[in-house]
């Protein structure tokens, strides 16, 4: 996976748009961020703490909690270089659903 692959996945989510947060690229639905690209080879996605725990346990080389308080809230580093595209797409979709308006998320195919 490349940054361009992740960008295409993120912008392919319904009503997603690109913006910036603290000088880093981010991807939002409405005003809520579901993914950012803080550095090469690493994205940060918005999972719930339970989703994060499951992702870290099942994909330890792919996922890790963001250090500090953000990580405790579910923000998860996604190390995507060489990662399985289907799994990355699934995690981005989960992050999108976590912040999308309920009506939009319910109408979107999984």
C-alpha cells in the first residue's frame, strides 16, 4: 500500500473530503476526522478503544495505539507499507463509520 492508495480509499468513502490538521493531511466526513497522514508509511485512524484493542491483537505489525491520551481514545497508528490492502480498506471503513453521521453510515454499504 502507498499513501496514494490510502488517499484513494479515504476519498472513496461517501461524503469524505481532504483537509489539514496541524499542517498534516486529514480526511473527514462532515467536520469529523477519520484518518490523517502524519508521516510517510503511517496513517492514523479513529477507532473505538475496543476496536483498537482488537486491531492491535490481530494485526500487531500493522496497528499500534497512538501514544498518550489520543491512543486511549482509540486513535490508532496504521503502518501501511507492504500491508494487506483488504485489511487496510476495512480499517479505514471502520474509522469512517465511527465518525460519519448515523444516517449516512447506515445507508453506506460495508
